[in-house]
C-alpha cells in the first residue's frame, strides 16, 4: 500500500542521504528576533510552496505499512529547509521554539506536545523536550467495575487498591494450586497460572477495550537554556508511523478560530440554532467537511465553555449592556427591579424609536405575557400596537419574575413614566392581576378584555354537548362579534340566550355579564379605533413572532440577543414596506381628483379601504335632501359616521357629500395622521449612524461583507477571479509578519470574551433569580420572596448603582 503522506521511509539500521530543497529567501529576518515576524513568514512560505515540495519528493515515498514492527523502520518528513529545526539555532523563548516546531509538524502531518522540562533552583527552566504526540507507551487498564481508583502494579497492569491484598497473597494461592480463596467474606477467582510464573507475576485481568494514539514514537526537539540563550541541542525527525493523511484531523487544525467561535455564538444566541446544526451549515457554506478544521464536537465544547463562562453572571451582564445602551443611544430608557438579595425580578426597556412609534400609533395598546423565553421562567411582556401599515409595532418590553398585582403595577408605572401619557384603549387578557393593576393605574384609557381568550374558554364552561350545538354557537358568536349591535339589542339577545338554553345561575355566564362593559363590542362604539383591536391576538401574534427565537433553556444574555434580532427584523420589514410605498402606486378606480389625493396622502394599506368607500359612493349613495348650513351639516355627518366606520376612516356618504359640495381634496381636519405617509417619514431617520458595537466588531463585519460582495461580483469571470485571488494572496503575504498568532497570544477566556463582546464581571451586583414557578403551579420557594400582601422592599433603579436592602 503506497503512503499518501509526505514522508520518506528508511530502515533504522541503515542511513541514506536526503537533500532538502533550497529554502526560500528569508534574508533580512533574524531568527533570533523577539517578534513574531519570522515565525509568521515561515508559515506563509510553506503554504505557498507546499505543492512543489511534495511533488519533488514523491519519488522517495515507498510502500510501507501503517506501523513498523519494533521500530525497525522510520519515516522522515519531507519538509522545506526553512521549516526544519537546526541544531544550535538560537531562539528568543521556549514558546517560540514550540511554535516553530508546531509549524514544522503541521507541514509534516503530526501533532506536538510538551513532553517534559526541568527547572533550576531559581525557577528558571533549564531545558524542554517537545515530542510527537504519539510518543510514549499506552497504559493497560484493568477492568474492575466495582472500584473507581486504579492502582498500577509492576507489570503495568492497573488494578484497584481494594484488591492490592489479593496481589500480595497471589503467589501463595498459586503454589497451593487453589482455585478459590476466601478473605473477609469475599471470594476471589483466579485463573490457574504456571508454577514458573507464580513468583513474579500479578493476576491476569481483562484489558479495557479502548483506543490509543501512543505508539512509542521518538521524534523530538530538545531545547536548552545556557549562557542566557535558548538553543536547540538535539533534533530527531524520524517517526515510527506515517503522518496523518487528512491534516484537518490535527489538533492545530481543529483549533477554533475567531470566525468559528463567532459563528457558533451568533447562530446559538441570536437564532436559536445549536452547535451541531451550526457546524453542518458552516461545512456547507465552506464547501465540505474537509474545508472546516473544527469538528462538531469542538463546536459543542466551545458552546459549553461559553455558557460556563457566563454562568450566573448573565443578569448582571444584561443590566450592564442596557445601561451601556442608555449611555450611547439617544433617549434610551431602561429600569430594572431587584429584591433585597440582589436578584433580578423585573425589568423594562424602550428605545427612542419605540417612543416615536408610541407617539404616532399609541392610541391602542396591547400587552400579554408569554412563557418559556429563558431558563428562569421570567415572563416576557411585549407592549404592542398597530402602525400605519396595519402591522405590529413594539412600544417596549418587560420581564417579570411573578405575575402579581404589585409586579404589574410597577410595570405600568414604568410604562406611563416612559411615555408620559395614556391613550384611548388598552387590550389585555383576563388575568385577575392585570385587571386590577390596569383599573388602578390607567385613569382615562378604556380597558378591553381579549374576546378571543373568552371564546376559547367557552367550550370548558358549557360542556361538549352544548358547545357543539350549532344554534347555540351561532347565537353566541352574534353576541361576541357583532359590532353593529346596540346595547339594548345585546341585553335582549343575552337574556333570550340564557332562558332558551337554561343557563340561569351558571356562574361563568353571571361573571361575564357582570363585566360586559369590558368585552362586548357595543360598549366600545364611542371609542376611536375600537374595531382595530378587539382581541389581544395581535399580542399573541407578536408572541408567536418572538417564540421563533425563544428557548426555555436559554440564559438572559441569549434572550436579549434574540430580542434584538427580532426587533431588527421587524424594523427592517417596516423600512422595506416604506420603500415600496414610495416606489409603487395603486391604480385609481375612478376619475375623481379626491381619489388621487387620498392615494398620495394615505399608506397603500389604508388607501385600499378608502378607495373602496370612494368607489361605492357613486353606486350606493344619492342625495335625498339639501341643508342650508353646508359646513355645519357636513361636520354633523362626519361626527356621526366616524364612530361607526372602523378603523375611523371616512365612509362613502362623506365622499358623496364632498362631491356634491365640489370638494376635490380631503380637508386636513378630516385626515387622521396615523394612517398617512407622513407618519413614517419621521421614524426612518432615527438612529442614523448610531451604533453601540465596538469598532473592531464593525470593521470585521465590514471586511467580511466587502469580501463576499467582491467575490460574488467576480465569480462569473475566471480571469478577474484569478487576478483577485493572486492580489489577495500577495496582500496576505505582505502583512503576514505583522499578523499575530491568535492562540499563542490570547487565552481561551480572552477568546470567549472577544466573541461575547464583554468581560466577565468580577463584582456581580445583580444575580439571576432562582427558577420561578409559572402561574398556577405550586410555589415551593416561598422563602426566596417577600409576601405580595406584606412588605415588599423591591426597588426600581435606572442607574445600576442603588440596591436597597
């Protein structure tokens, strides 16, 4: 079998002369220079000249076996002279020697380890031995499932300390040719052993079935410190094994680079994609598994190390990041709540764009708690509304550890403090804590219970038989969803329903009738935009949007990363809709000037509704009488009609009156700004040029995007692509001496912190709360909290410094 490795084979008893190729020109670079220039220069030299060197030495390769019997055959790597260690060469440090030997080993196809070293009395390292990683003899492990601690005996057989007495008595047991011997109530079974071996051999044990890489390889590099210099005093390059055919399996190749670390962290933290799938994606992007050095196990281990590094400091890190945003971003608000022990129990945050959205579209607000977003069971409460495109928009968000009345009161206090005022309608679910908190804190806004939640409870309240009665369900839906029904009509239909189906005295129906003003549509007819949000399904939809990025096992750092990604996606979609709105126009269905004016004034989504009213004004409306007070009559019609045409758009009757009075444009006082194009223009310039990421992060992203864009543009022209590749290789070679080795100069902790973008805090002021039971579950950790009915000493802080006890 011919070896594919760049090794030449010789017998240990003979010697042949091997002439290495002429080393590349390295003039002007001192090998004793303390900088990394020479090392990095050599790395890039052998990368550029790898193929010619291998081709030149292919004739030396011979048919060999994978291992040599008793080391009778050795393989010498075919490596350029520039990478070959030379005896008596002087190096600036032992670490430099190791890195130089690693570069040699990487080209040759084997891994290196620091085998041994010796220190002098003053602590100075006298000499160091670097060996091939396959050096040494594997230890034989005895199988003893009853004992955990191994004990090495004279013949290298590992047995337990508990059985050490058996070893001492084994010779006597064999001389008596006894098969069984009882000692301290235990029986020890021994195989019969020949008398000639009984005096010097321990009992035989079955070897543990395991693999090993050790094969006694003697390849090594020995460095010595003498006369204030570090020099190579012995170098042996012969191996008793062939090199790795796939160099990606080498430990050096498997080291996680910054791109791999950042790739794993971004997919896991921002998109809820695990390390296994991240490795598969990276392999596909890179062109195959051989193009990616680290394995999926390396990806998993890095993710494990990163989570272990963050540990229990995630709450403190999140608060620090929010406070940093407050310093960098304009008009950013964040407030958090800690208990007496410094555990995070709640938080609220909103940026400037959220506040601008609330100013334009905050006439209707909905919030609903969702679960399973983090490992601490903290409830995520997004505050949502509807923008001028009838799309969901976020006004702010909160995290609550408990759904108590006090928690919701403090959350609403933060909301009102941030936005300074309250608008017309607030939609929530039927949570008793929310009902009481909203009733106390919202003084002018109308509170509406989600009708969808009520309708979902109907089946459990009335039973299977009645719920599947088509007549009953039809009459219930008429009461639930008929927005044209008057109050008197509701009372009549409700009473008839109770009597016909014998529901008099049913507790749930009595309770729902008692709060009829909070969910029946006829009681909201005088509230502007009442038909726009009759349920909290918009919040449910928003929760579904965020649920794509949530994970009940995530820490708070990952949760906030996914929240930022979700917000960025939502705002990007809004900007895309705004851009399409400016570049596209809807065809008019009539020749009326007022339709053209409405198209230029309203967003396309809302204009389609108005356009239908304009089109129907000619077909469905006609003049019956004419009033003398034209303007007053027009105002009266508008005031009456706008209450019944959701979402507060002008009806066909109004447009017919416009036509009669020769009004060719919608009067300004009749235009609701929230549906106009102007409502979006003031939101697109917010945060222009503002970024809270580090400069290195932004430069890295810029270079990555630029490189991908250039390669994408050149991919169809091979000549330009080759030219760009040559130029890029020359540029990399030029900067090679100034590029430091990532793994030698940066520790593992520093690499993780570079990926995370922050350092692990030494003084943790805010800790994550212990896992809190969900609403309806038994609370087994009451001792961790103060009673909600008693003294609650929790405090809110927006500066990150005050932690009241």
